[in-house]
């Protein structure tokens, strides 16, 4: 079973964030600069929301609002779903599917330790499947050793 902790070891634990008083425009600029689809909205060390490209499309662009005038805190998704590092990738995919979200903060002992996206999870699963296929092919042709346990 591959865990969120395993994924963060490879991906890293860097999280891009923004305070709730920042403007939507500043959030969009930060997402573009960092090439990410979402930011964790934080007051100090506390997660207070998420702001994503989806939030922008649905709450700003479609409603004709100005991104330069609105603070992130007014339009962010305030209900944040978290996952812990010990959970499996399958657990995270289930959460994302059920809640229709693409980014999940990773919390350990009330501390933000990472952020995973659906893309991160899909890439990790594909990589693990390629390793498993390689191991099975090696087994079939008489090779030994396993990349699964590396």
C-alpha cells in the first residue's frame, strides 16, 4: 500500500499559500508564478480555506466580479477536507472523488505538512504500476529483484 507519506517523500512537502486578505488577482498571480492550480489560504499557521482555479472560474469570472477588488477570504472554499500522511493513495482518491475536489492539504498533529493534487496521485499510481509490470516481466523471463521494494 502506497501512503500519502510515501508520495510526499518523492514530491516534497512544499505548500504554496496566501493570506485571506490578499486579492484574487494576487492569488492568480501566485498560482501562475508557481505553476499550481490551488493555494492553501492561511492565517498564520492555521489553514482557513483553499482557493483554486475552479473557485476563480465559478465565483469570479462567471459572476462578472473584479479579481483586483475581492479578497481571497471572501471567495475561498472555507470547508477544507484534509488527509493524514498515513492514509493510502486510494483513501485520498476516494475523498477527492466523493467531495469533488482536486487538492487536499496533508495534516499531521494539527500541522500542515504538504498538499497533494489528483495529478500527484495519478502520477504516483502510474509509476507504481510500471514498476510492478517491470517486476512481473522480469519474473516471467527469469529475472529477479524487485523495484517495488526500493
